[in-house]
């Protein structure tokens, strides 16, 4: 008689590839094989993430680096932008709040001299002295909860850095703008990469869950999505009528196609394993995965061919230079 498949082992193997992708930049040591209670707990966590993704379709958090200032003029301009020129309340890393134009000037001076001097202007190509981050949730999420979760996110991920945050709840999606000084008080510089952004999404989702708000931080490829999100300078240029070119709405490069194919194979492996389980709940989950895979295949077929490279507009807003795109 053939041995029953090791369902938990298969879930861990393919679930980790799907939900916890390795960092391609920093090589890490292989993790030891789990067994016993540790394996059962890990497999249970994978089942919960599968159910959240393919059954309940839990809302996804967005963490976007919208740019960053290279000189104090650009940084101060972003302070004015996110605070609506001082009309909205600003909160700093100490939890202190401020409002008004005078407070913005004092804040700029504090950042200018609070570490290595930040000059007013920076030469082209000069390193960023600040990063602009936006944390967002879909329409209907309580704005005050988004703000509390963003505050706890910053306390974990931006520790030892100067930062300010402003809640925007006047638009469809409640979101928080954070401006963080690149240099920490220990002289270490922030340099967010794709793997960092994915961790930031996980942290933000975890903080929201702590307030009872269901949120997931699943990669686009895992969800069968391939949307291109415009950096802030393109959004502003479009609003001002200065955007001369459009970019494809979906990612269609070789890396994006390969990532989606890897995700699709992982879903298939998970579905096959769960379909062989003796648990009725597992088999129901397998059925939900089958429907989800069909949706992914339809979306894949509808993905347009890669467009020709576009020419960027010559003028960019001083406070909205493109940085790492959003991770969703």
C-alpha cells in the first residue's frame, strides 16, 4: 500500500515559496527542516494564508516609496505637501504633534542640523537625504486605525531615524505619509530595497491585525496580479497635464512573467496536495485553489505584450523624484 502524502511538508515547501519568498539580494543560510509541532504550526499558518487569499480575499496593504529629497528644499517642500502647508497635524518620531507654517520651518531646521548637515540644494545624482513612504489601505478601513498601525510600523522599522507622519483621510483610501531622514542617529543610512519593502508590508499588515483589521501582504504574483503602479512624479505630472507618455498598465518583462509562472506552479502543487488530504476542510480549500488558478490563467492570457520603452518627461517635481515603486 502506498504511503499517504506528507501534506504538511508539501504545504511548507510550496507555501514558503509562495508567501515567504527568499531575499534575492542578501543570501541567507538554508533553514533547518521542520518536524513535529513546529511543522504542524507552520503548515497551519500556510493554510490560513491560503484561505485568506483564495477564499476571503482579505484586503491587501500597500507600502510605497514615493520618492525622496536630496536637499533641504525638496524635503521641506514634501513637508508642506503632506501637511497641506501646515493645515494638517504632523507627528514626529517622539510622538509629538505640530501644526502650522512656523512648525514646518522649525522642523526643517531640526532636520537640516540634526546629524550630517543637509544643504538646501543638492547636485544631480547626490544621495537621498530623506525617503517618502506611503502606507495605505482600501476604502472603508477606519483611518484612525490605519494611523495607529502606521505609528507602530514606524517605531519598529524606522527606529533611530527622524521621521514625521501625516494621516490623509480625505481621499477614498485612508493612508499615511511618512518622511524619514535617511541618516540615523548612529550614522547608518536607510537604503530600502525590494526585500525591505516586502518586510515593511508584512509589518504593517501585522500591526493592523493587532487592531482587529484583516490585512494581507501577499505579492502581486501570488495573487495573479501584475499591475504597474506609477511613481508619484508621474501621478502629479498627469494631474498637471504635463505627462507626455503612458506606460503599460501591467508588468510584462521577463522577470515578471517568470515570477507569475513560479507562483502558478506553487498554487498547483498546493492544490494537488490538499486534494489528497483526508480532511474535508483541506479538500474544500483545494477546490477554492482550483478556481483561483483558473482566474490567474485567464488574467495571464489577457496580459498585453511588452510595450516599447518610453521617454520620460524632462521636468519632474522637486519633491517627488521616483524611487522604488510600490509593493503590493
